[in-house]
């Protein structure tokens, strides 16, 4: 069994964004000889019980989590007072306390925070952070957004704030390998610098939305449905230029030769 673990994955419960069925995910994880995997669907836990039970039956360690929507303001406010409606943040369950806290966070995000998406805010995270591990997420994460906007000091400040909310060792700066998306290169460079200056640990992820490279085309159609667009429109939202499939440990090791700790930390 390899030590690398995929900690950022979307199933078909990430509606109109994830393509992967839980059964297929577990078969692929087994094929890749990995002994654990996380499912982090967008803002919801619809697949958590199915995933948990089936993973245990397959002798694979299930890591429960979500990709949360974090609003920069108060999650109960339903008007747009900030330039950004929300940012992404990966939350992973470490223990039973974390599971209970994640249930509270998700429930509150729907009942109190729903505005375009089920949103949480940082005060809510402070209240219910115990037993949870957070990753800074993809390009839609707050740290990455600031780095892409050339706001390095602000990005560093936000990273330190999240580190303070979750506690040292429970917050990780996430890096991915998607070189065809040029913002990724910029975000990664900034993240490496922040990690160096603050000591906040790195973690490598794939942000997988489907299982194999061949699925990219079908995922592209799914995104077009989500955005109400034609696949012929060259300017629409598309991830087709990059590979968001579930990569093997060897492939991931090849991408992160300069930051082996990011792999080990998974």
C-alpha cells in the first residue's frame, strides 16, 4: 500500500460537477493500491453514509469531509456586501467530535447561511472547529484567490487566521498540479512562500472530479449543463484543458518531487 492519500475528491453528490459514483471510486482506489480516501463534496454530506459503509466493507479507510463555502461576512446576511460571495475550504473529519461539528456546520450553512450556496462564516468555524482538519482548497480558496490577485500579504494574513481558527497542525496549505491552468502556477508559488515564512504545512491534492482521463469529456458536458451553456461556446466554464482524474501515487510523486512533504502529509 502507498502512503499517498487523495484528500480532495468530488462524487456525483457534487451536483452537476462531480461525475464519480461511490462504488467506482472505491474500486479505483483499490486498483491504485491506496488504503484510504476522502470524499469532499460541495457543501453537502449526501454521500457520507453510503461512502462510509461501502469503504469499510471494502477495507478502505473512509475520510469524511466536505468542500465548504465560506462567506467573508456573516453567514446569516443575505445581501452582497463583499466583492466575493464565498470561498472554498476543505474540511476533513478527524474523530467523532469532528463528525458532530461538521454536522452542525453543514446544518447551519443550509438553515441560516443559504444564499446561492449553503455558506458558513469564520465565527461559525471557530465555534465548531474541534476535531476537524482544514485544507486551503483549490483556486476558489480564499488564500489562492488573493495570491492570484497579487495580494500576497493579505493571503498570508488569511492563512495565519485559518491556522489560528483550527490550531497548528490542523490547517494545511493545499497545492495541486494543473499546469495548463496558469493561475494554479501563480497560486502554488505564493503558497510555497507562505508555507516557508509561516511554517504552515503543505498538502498535495488532485481535486478529482472524475476517475479516468477518458471521463474528462463527459465531465465537460456536465459542467455545460450546470452553467446552462452550449459545449460549442469556447468562452464557457470548462476544466477540459486539465486532468482532474484520480491519479496514482507514482504520478503524484512525479508532480511534487520538490515538495515530498506535501505528499507525506496526506
